[in-house]
C-alpha cells in the first residue's frame, strides 16, 4: 500500500484541485496508506500465527492447547515474562518441535525410540533409552532359542557374564551401552534417597548434556622435547576426544555410540576405527599444512600414550583419544607439522569456536574487510593492521579542507580569500580485520588508536584463530598492547575483539581508549596450560587496564584475572560490564578483579549471568544479578548498587542483596560451590556438579541456574523432560533420567 496507489484511484478533477491547493489531499492519503500498511502487515502476521511452523513463540502454547498439549512446569511464568529473557525461557519451556509432533508422539506412546526423540525435542539433549530388566542376571533356558535377522539360532538377548576375550564391555559397565548381567536392586529407579537402577520395572533414559565442539584442520601442538609427539589441543594440554554424532537411520532406531556426543575410548577406537577416523568424522590427522590427503586409515593405531612410553611401530601413527595425544615413529617425525580435526566436549557456546555467532554491529557503507589467513590478502595480522592504519590516515587527510591562503598583508592591501570546500574523501575504509582459518598467529602486536577509530578484530564465521603472544623482548612485558594516542578528531576510539583465543601473555589497554568490547573470546586463564590443564602462570592477569577511561564490555567470553591500574586518582571510575561470561582466576583464593598489589579496583562492576572463580575487590557495583561467585566479594562503596539472585560466599561485603544464597535459604547450602570442573580446557568446565542443592541450581530470577550457563535453562529442560517421560513411558515402567555427561 502506497500513496500513489490510492491517489491514482481519485477522479482527475479532484487531483487537479488538490494540486492547486498544495497537495493536502495527497498528504492525507500518505497517512492513510501508512496505517493501511500496518493493518495489512498485522493481518499477514495473524495468518502466520495459525500454523505451528511460522507462529510467534507466545502463540505456541495456545496452539498446543487446541490438541490437548499439557503445559510443562514453568511455562506459565514464561508466558507472563514478556522480556527478551522470558522469550528464550518460553522457547525452552514449550518447544515448538514438541508441540508440532504431539499427535504423532501419541501414536508411538510406549516405545523406547519415542523417549529418545522426546529428549531431543523437549530438552535438546541426545539420549539413549535402556530397559534395565534386560540386563538382570537370570537362568536362561537351554532349549529356548530365537532367530536373528540372518536366520541363525541364538539365545535370547540378555545380559551375560564377562567374556574374558573381550575387554571393551568392561569399560562400558554401568553405562548406557552396558552388556553385562547385574543382580536385582530393590530401590526404585526414581527413588529420592537412593536410586536403584537394575530391577524389573526400571527404565533409564541416559542423557548427554555436553556438546561436541569441532576444531577443523587446526595445527597440533608439538612438544619441545620431542618432534614426534603432538597433542590435538593447540595449547598443549590433554583433551578428551568426543564423537561427532551421526543421524539415526530411522525413527525406530535406538541410539548407539555413534549417535551421541560420547567420549571416545581406546578400545572403541580400536574396534570401530573406520567409524571414528576420516574426513568429516570425529577425528582426522594430516601431515604438513593439511592441503594433501590425510594419514591413511591403515596407519592409525589406538594406543595408551600416558607417560609417552608407547613406542609407535614403523609406518604407523598412534592416537590416544582419552588424552588427545599423537605419536609418530621417532625416525618419521613430520617436518612440516601436523594438522588435526577433532571434537571436544563443552557445556555451552562460550569462549569462541566454530559454532555460529552473530557479528557485532558494523557501520554500513564501508569497503570489504581486511582479510588475514591462508590464501587471503594478508598473511600476518600485523600487516593488515599497518595497512588499515595507513588507509585511515590517508582518508582523514583527504577529508580535511585544503590549506587555502589566509589573510595576506601585502604592500597595497589585505586580500581575504575564503578556503574552498573540503575534498570528497570517498567511502570510509573498512574498520574490520577478519581472520580466517584456525591458524596460530605469533605476531608482535602493538596497535595505536587515534580518535575516531573503531577497529574490529574478529574471526571469520566458522573459524577460531589463536593469538600466541611470545616472549620476544627481555626488557619489557610482551603483551598485546592497545594504546590510545589521543590525537585526531572525533570521539574516543573503540576496539572490538570477536571470536579470538589469546594465549601466552595478556592484553594491555593504555591511554585514550573509549571502549573495549570482548565477545566470544578466550583470554586463557593463567596465560597457558600444562598437559593436565593446570595454569602455567596462575598469578598473571589476562587483561590490564592502565590509566584508561575505556568502557569494558565482555560477552560470552572466558577471561582470567582483570587488573585495573590507575597511577593518578580520577573522579571517573572504570566501568566493567560482564554478561554470559566466565571470570576465572584459576583458584577461589586468587584475585579475579582487583587493583595493583591486591588493592581495590577503581571500577564500577555490572554483571549479568556470569561465573566468577576468585575474589573480587572493587570500588562499587551497579547491578549484579544471576551470578555465581566462587570466592569472596568485597565492595568498598556499599551504599549504591544492588546484588540480586546470586550465590555469594559467607562473609562477602556487598551492597543491599535481594534473594541471594546461601543467606536466603539458611545454612543448608552454606557449603562451597561444586563444579564438574573448574579447569579451563576440560569437559564440563563451569558446569554445576550433580547433586547441587536446588537453591543453587534454580537460584536465578527465572528459576534457571545462575552463572555463565544460565541461558541453557537446564532445570527447566529437566523438569519438562521428566513430565513427558512420565506421560509417554511404557506402562508399568519406573522411568528415570541418568546424566552421562
């Protein structure tokens, strides 16, 4: 609908009269056309809301009510939210996919494959359903046989005793793929005090909560002491390799080891090497730069490389999936390095990686970014930064006015000449430096920012480059130095780091810098990791703010210690905003946010959905909500600010609190926080340990868990899945959830 369309419908006499009157009728029709367009768009949106595939999130529960879909717990609160966080909670509480499949699920009620599909639809978790009665030890009849698919007579498929010729079933004991017989247990599978798994009505739905994050053609880490020993992780730490799940062949298929993101065992790799190894599979190894064919399948052997005592046979390549290590024969060490593709376990999309992430907002009307990486315009980040600096200096010089002749006092008279208008400098050069590939960059970076700059240093979509800062100079600390010079015109400069991993040293911000945005990045806590994922420099900071007014924002990232240094006191405090991130000082007694020499940080802290490991000593806070603090918190200025729905150690000094644990629930949860792992680089990093009290697991304002993993909404997923499990489980069964990871 547009004004010309309505105006053309009028008789010509009215249009001529309107032209003589200044177009008042045309202006009125413009307003009418605009409102008609709004009504038309609303009608189209209402039509889309009739269908489950295209409707808005708030309509999904109402469409479900038409077919008798019972709302799970927590859905009512999500419907009443109306905020952005409430929309995400609503999508987790009432999954669109489950509502769409409700009628079909009722037809499949009571089947094990349906329970696995429900886990994927309702909670987004891969699962395997197991009837534990089939694993009970019993005396099987000698003469009763059954025929398999090939017509061969065999005994009924029941749990059996351990076969000493096969050791792999022993590694699967008490797991989702257990094959051994068990004696009956009296407690029920869903018992509140003690859960018994193996009994006649027992039914277990085994859940994998960790995701398999990929690293594609990334350089393997070569140990300095031996050129034939490598680790899959570019940091040199041991990392457990995970399975890349493959789709199940049919809806009636029961999930196997290849259909779930399970850790890979040494025996499993030996028995099913062709399923795990190769391009596009769970792991792959290349010699050299990765452009040629990978190492042949016949050369790969599974081995135990703990202690590096295993001697690899000639012509073979040993792989340890439990430790993430690679060993070549001593005389056949690859001279051009090793490239690997593998998958590791992670609880959430945080800290950068190959997972999809939206780019930060970049102003339009700019040229293409400066690209760095294999086959790109620049091979080094330093070269791209220098070109960016030169282009912007020339652009600013072109935008300045000509230096025309000013007042000139000659012999006869003063001639006043006006300066001509400024030149047209053309389009502004790009402010984006984009790094492709998963290479390791060891440039000496020293970036100077002038006023008006807005540099974005980001990883390309699907890539995770590594910035390894080496000890190049012995006379000064070799950090990634960002310096605001204060020269030029315009607002203070800003810097955005997006999708990068920084290891070896810290990032230092100094001078006139207006803003620093760190999103989907990892500033390795402790600078680097040893083979056991322990920090090599646990006392060193990951980010230093030295005499700068920069407004620091951290989103979906992992950082080490943050130090705020002010040589001269200032009325304006540093502002630090943390959201959906982890601030990890490597120990709960170490300083996570502090000033020099363990003094207070002259900063104002704002934190949302953040996990902090270490102590916080800050001047003041604005708003801290839905956070986990595994370390003491000391706020000097406690008269302003608010802390709400957080877990704080007893003895912390903060502004007024609202619904914070453990003081809200008493001494029942006064014990320290328990995580699956607090070491960066290990599976289950930052994940709350099983058995944590509900006051912690559901301590956020929307009933989810506080901390960096808040937006996973795992308590709501668990509640919804338990509700559906009781509804669709086979009759007479005692269903229970069993968390594998």
